[in-house]
C-alpha cells in the first residue's frame, strides 16, 4: 500500500503515491483517505508536506474534506475549483476560433453517439430546454440553458472522458457561449433560428437517428461560427 | 490587482485570485509571482495559506518554483505531475473502449486540420518516426514513438486546446498504446501493417491532403479498435 518517502520534493511524492493508489484501484470513489496523522506515520514525512499534498488534491477537485470526518475521494467531478484546460488556454493566449474548432470536433461526433444511447429522462431535459428557447427573453438564463443543452448531450453520449474534457473547459464554454450568442443575436431574427436549431437537434436525438443528430449539430455550429466571424 | 481576503477557505481564494489575474491577462506566461512574503502582505492571510495555494498551483503544473528566484507562471505545460483527465477517468472506472472512442473523435479531425498547417520540421519528425517503425524491434521504444507520432500531429494542427486535452490524458494514452500494440502484435504480420498505416498517414500530411489524412487516420484507428475487441 504506502511506501515511506525518501526524496526531496516531498509533497509531490505524497501526491504520486495517492495517484498510484487510484490508478491501481486501491482507492476508489467515495473512499476515506487515512487521517493526516496516519499519513505522517505511513509515509514518514512532515505534517506540513502531508497538508500541502492534501490541499493540492482538494483544489484539483480529486478529494474533498468533510468537517470532522476527514478526506474523501470525491464522488463527482463537476464544479471543481480549478479548470486546467480553461486556465492553460488563457495563459497560452488561445483564441475563440480554437474553442469553436474543438466544439466542432467533439460535439458533432458526440451528438452521433448520444443518439444511440440517450434515455427518456435526458430527452425530457433537452425538450424542456428546447421549448424554453422558443419564448424566453432572459438572455442570461438562455446562456446557461444553452450550455446545459450541449452538456446534457455529452452526458447522454455516456463517455466519461468526453464529459471530463467538457467539464475541464466549462469556464471557457461559458465565456464562449455568452459572446457567441451576443454576436448572433445582433440580428433579432436569429433568436428564432437558434431556437429552431436546438429543436432540430433534440428531434434527431428523440428519433435516435445518429446521422441526423450529427448533421444538425454540425449545421448549428457552422451557423454559430459564421456569425462569430462576421461580427469580430 | 490583489484584494485582501476575508473568508474561510483561504487557500482557495488565494488560488482564485491568481486564476483571475491569469484570466484577465494581468499575469502572463513566464511572469514572476510576488514572493510569499509579498503575497502575505497583499492578501492579509497566513503564510501557511499562501504556501498551500502555491503548492497546489505547482502540482497542477501552472507555476514552477526556481531555486532562489521565486515562483513563475510556467512557459510550457507538458509533463505536469498531475493529469486530471487520466486520474478522474480511472476513478470513474472508465474503459479502454472510451479512450478508443475519444481518440477517433479527436484524432481523425485533428489529422484533417494538421494536413493544412503542418510545417517542414514537423513532417521531418514524423518521417523519422515512420521510418523507424519499419525496422525497430524494440517494442518499448516503439510504444513511445507511436505516442510521439500522434502527439506531433496534434501539435501540427495548431490548436492549444487539443494539445492540452491530449497532454491531460497522456498517462492514459501510454497505457492504452502499450496494451493496444501488444494485442495487435500477437499476430506478427501486423507489425508491417502498423508501420504501413503510420507511413500512409505521414504521406497524406506531406501532400497536405486533409481528406486523405483523416481517412488514413480513421482506417488506422479502426484497425486498432478491431484488434483490441478481438483480443479482449
């Protein structure tokens, strides 16, 4: 299980050992980690190093600390404080075009997969959102719903890695959608167009028609990128 | 710039402030962060909280500490200690099929983009790897080269987000490729087939033929997934 630690960058090694225990399956979702005191005993390192390592794992959203109970491997990985993909993208001076490109790559195929696997509950959620788009004038809320619509489809595709990728760029997606919708809705007619596009994506998913779902998603994203470019 | 911190989860707020300074462009790649002592002064929190926050940012690969110089925003984001996508995938009990699915989604389109943008240096690197595959019997090395071949193509596509996504699942990719190649090479004939596939992908990129590049990538990945399923 644990091996006492010898080297210099101590907190890194503590993290590596915990990572390895996850990878080899010793630690699972929801498991409680040994206490700080126990970890000090097992790993033969200072309490400070243990705390640094645990804090880092908390920030990364891997473990959560529960008052009086200790540290646990998280059960769900949404809403982590730190989004590595978003932050690194900003640091590297990435451009909205690149987000568009990635959305086209991931979401067109994801819609294809989702059409096969989507369940009734997920279809209901999508329908509710698609219906709201027809009438809602609350743009702040519409931005949130727009994201929810696309993330629900990723969820329906049933691939953890895709969901994790989209969660790790959630902040970027918020900023992208807000800006894209603003540019598209400069022309009021487009309000209806966007609502119809979401409606057609939902319709294809309801029919479990993979080809139609990815075609409609592609049209929707092409429409979006056309308007972003026009209004830059 | 900095705002003194009031609330309880102190280290999280320190990180949030640093994240925000990255997002609004105050902090850029290669910039030096204020010293621990300066941060204590600006943010009015304990040195322990500052250290916890900095450690977490180091582990996440966002900053690096240079002996005697302080903490800097990293210039490059390869080889970070922590790979969020890999670790969360393991925790959620993800399956190799899902990695295959994501590879098909991302890499087929990435090859398409790379064909437009690839430069001479990148083509040379790919050619060297493709040539090595024809003769090298060192399978441990071949696994590394296989990954390098695919990551070089992602690099050539010139989208930071795609590169970051692949880097954030680098460990998964290592494990996947090692296992996939082992299963494929149960049949010795396939050694030549794999080398030829990589050669044809290189050939399409050299011609800057996007359609051919994505078709060849798709064939290569379909071949891979067929053999993984057969030898499960």
